């Protein structure tokens, strides 16, 4: 059955009565993948020049907060970890080009895409964890935490700006969505000193989080989080590689940018079930 006939069939069901539509929609529901359960990661750090020693997450968070004005979020996240490792090990950390991470500010060069703080944390993961499969799981954990964590939570010892930001859930790893959602929740402008203090403190939160993760993976006690977002799993059941539409590859939350129309919500399962491969 082609798309037009499928939609005609769905429209007829709708006209025939809500009860029949609901029953058919339930029967035609797409099959979502089961939630991925937490599991312990086994990782052995290779003997190379990139040595690691456990760091204090609170100290690291404060360093990130204090370094923010030098190069913004991504730079401060990376510097908070690398500068401490340079003190412990010297090279190659002592001459590491931290300045390059200034590009991550404002969602990469001010473009509003991936938040610089988690971009920097992902870069640290790539630098210090050699196995790609482990990197991927740790980054997914970090990004999922960022999407769902109410923050900022960090409280600096000496605030740069005397303001305590209200916490909010970003629901997105994108800089522009994260900041916009906070501005909507609090009423402050994106250009305000209050919003800048919020991002400075979130940078500290992320630096503390990635430090905890690195400590755990290097001591072989890291346990993954739940790699499931209900909205993303629902969308990917159709649009992902194992669905019929196969036009999307994503792990991030979908509903930070996309809203589901009434027509899509009512007819998508029926259409999906009877459409051709």
C-alpha cells in the first residue's frame, strides 16, 4: 500500500470512530528497543605518555569557574583538568596547547551548537581514554546527564558575580537551547551578567562531573548510566536504522527542537505498519 492509500485508510478509521482508531493504533504500535541497563565498564589504561592521577572534583570545579574569563566554557573545562595533570606529571601536559579550546565558546565560535563545557569534557575523555567504545559510552552518559540535570548546582568559594542562578533542566546539549530554556525559566536576557554567571557555574558543574567519571574509569569502578531517552527511542523506532524510514541517526533528546504534530501522533503508527519497506 502506498503512502496516499495508507493515509486514506487512516482517515477512514478516524471518521469511523475514536474507539476503533485507538484500538488500531495500539495494535499497530512500532516496537521500541528495550532500555539499556547500567553496566560496569572494564578498561585498562595503556602505558603511554598520557598518565592520569585521581583529581578532586570540587577542586577541579573551582578551577574551571576561576578560568572561565580566560577563554569561556570549553577552555575552562579542559584547563581545569590538564593544568592539574601538568603539576603532577609535567610533560606532555605542561606544553599542551590549551588555548585551542577557546574555539568552543558559545556553542563553537558563538554558533550556538554543542555546549562548550561538555565539548571540552568529551575532548578530555578522548585524550585520556584510549578505547573508542568506552569513550562513546562515557560521552553518552555525560550528555544524557547534561540534558536532564537541574543546574547550575556549583557554589563558588568567591563568586565573580554576586548572583545565585536558579537551576533549570536544559533538555538539550545545544548551547542555544540550553541558554534559551534557562532564560525562559528565569526571565533574564541571554546577554545579561546573570546568564553569564549561570554558564560559568555550569562549566564548573561539568568539570566536576567529568573528573568524577575519569577517576572512576581509571580505577575500574565506572558503571554506565541508563542510555535511554523516551522521546528519542520513540522517534528512532521509525526513523532509526532498524526502523522502516531510516533517515535519522541520533542519541540526543529529540523534543528539545522537534514537536510532534497531532496528525503525526494520530496516524504515524498506522501508517508505519502498512507502508511498504
